[in-house]
C-alpha cells in the first residue's frame, strides 16, 4: 500500500461540481488501495476576494488579522470536500494547518515552516480515513497565532506534509496538464514536458513559471520527494519532477532547453551617478537587505572616466519598490549618488535547460531570435542552466514566442488545454 499526498489548487475546487469531481478522484485513489492525504487551496479566486474585502475596511490590515481572514478560504474548501467524500460513502476528516501540525515562525503573510508534527493525520490514516488538510497555513510556534505561508503556499504545505509522512509521491493537481515549455496562454503551441529535474524546476519557479511555488520545489529537492504535476480535469500523465539516478550528473538525454519562463512582477531601479569607490555598492545593497528586500538581477556599468561615477541597476518585486526607493533616499547624503530612476514596465524572459551546460551557442541563438523579433535587451543574467533577460513589458510575449521557436520547442499541434482558472 502506498501513501499518496494530493494537492488540489483553487481552480480544481472552484465550485460545488468541481469539488464533487475531485472527491471522486480521491475516492478512486483510496479504492485503488492507497492511503490518501489531500491538501486543498481556497475555492477559485476566494483568496483575492478576501484580500479585496480586507482593503475595503482598512488600507493596511494588521498581519495577524489578515492571516485569520485568508486562512478561512481553505477551511471552506476542506470542509466541503470532506462532505462530498462522505456523500460517496467514505470516511474523510478535515484538519486546519494547525491541527495537521504545520508549525511555522511568526512572520504573518510569509511564514516559514519550521516543523511538521502530523500526529492527527497519522491517527486518521490509521483509522482508514481520508485526511483533508487546509493548505497555505500553519500556527506560529512562539505566538500560537495562525499564519499563512505566502501566496500559492498550498504547494509547500503539500510537500512539507508529504515529506513528514514519508509519502511515496506528492501529486499537485492544477488546471493544465502539467508543466509546459512556456505559458500556453502566451505560446499556444507550447509542449508538455514529461520529466524535469529539481534544479530546472527551481529555476523555472524562480523565473515566474506559475506552475509550482518556489519553496515547495526547494523542500521537495531537500527531501528527494518526487512531485507529479497533473490536471484534475483530465487523466493525462502530466509532468514528473525528480532526480533521475540514470541521468543525474550526466548529459545523457537531457534536452538543451526545457522551457521558457516569463515574469512581469518585477520592477527596475537605477541608482544614477554612484561614486566608483570601494564600499558604495555594499552600502546600497546593505540598505536594501536591512529592509528585507530580495534583489534579483544587478548590473553595474563601466564608470565614465570623466566623472568617476557609475550607474547601478537592479530588479526587485514591484511590490517592494516603494520601500526600496524610500530606504535608498535615506542614504543619498551618505553615498552621494545623483538620482534614482524607477521603471515598472519591464518583464523578464528566461531560458532554462540543464543541457545548456555542455552546448555552446545557446546565448547566441537566444539573442539572435530576440533581435529578429525586434526586442531590445535591457539587462542580462545567467546561471549554469539559465539565461534571463529583462525587456520592455510590451515585448514579453514576442520574446517568449521567439525563444520558443528558436529552440524548436513548438509542438506540431496544439496540446495545451487550460481547463479552468481566471488567471487572476
Ligand atoms: N489560496 C492561496 C492563494 O491563492 C494559497 C494557494 O492557492 O496555494 O494564494
Ligand atoms: Mg489560489
């Protein structure tokens, strides 16, 4: 008998009929002889609607209360799903994150899991029940308050519980048939990827591919837990994410490029006229670090000989930009830079593939494709298995399509079906 952990995203439980369909799928897994633990997200766009509601009563809701409010979304879907399963004649028990033993730190809105003690889940399984757990939430070890793990956090709940329960597999059910070579909403001929390594998936998640939460993939890699991404609307095989001992450390069978990811959620700040002296860049980035701002790409230009000054540009989540600008203005008299420029009309396009390590010319092909599509590159950054560029926001779709074509990723016929979700 296997222990299967399944996670259903918001679009898979968007309404009563979706919940009934998911219940059938869960019961079928149970009937096949497995122990089943299910993690659910809030129904459809519930989390966004709750956030809108909070903003209507307060421009800056206290983190503790916001978490109380948002976690109610997952409680609605877990209870309804347990009822739907009971209606099919099977025993199901729903549990909040706290009841399931998801222990976090006390940072409201983006708490980190520090321990998982799933005693009650094991007990339920021991009694032959199906356990349903509210995703995206936990309880703080110190304050005992309810916390949330950050948007999209149910994936992380699923993998954390699967690891703690030593599950055989963690299935992530979503509204597309797996991970695609690009977002099918932008590239209709995107192809479904049968198999990905943890490192490629990490790069994809970090570069804006919305299919899996970054922390969930980090967690899965740490525990070497296979993730199976598939659609709850079809029975297609989906995408497996795991370390394959056969190809691990070799270039065997690895495609040069696995996919093209894009991200429109970042902005660019340029610090103009920074004195080209030791310690200036350190002062700037220390200030940003102290404000808990995550920086993505950084570019420092060659300093102009005449002035001995240089420009430093970096990208960061648009949501953090105001905070960054305020923090930097405070140190302007100390660092004596000239001015700050802000641009939120940018997008990042990334090419990801483990095979690029051993194949020269990938960058040349990528940049030529962008040039032919009339796309100007503003910034560049690379890792061993990734090349990212920042381009004008209006050029993102063209850039993604150009890269996808240049590396022959297009499928012969349209494969991608987007079954649900408002894309919100
Ligand atoms: N309901 C939460 C969100 O929309 C968590 C999740 O879906 O994973 O962000
Ligand atoms: Mg959601």
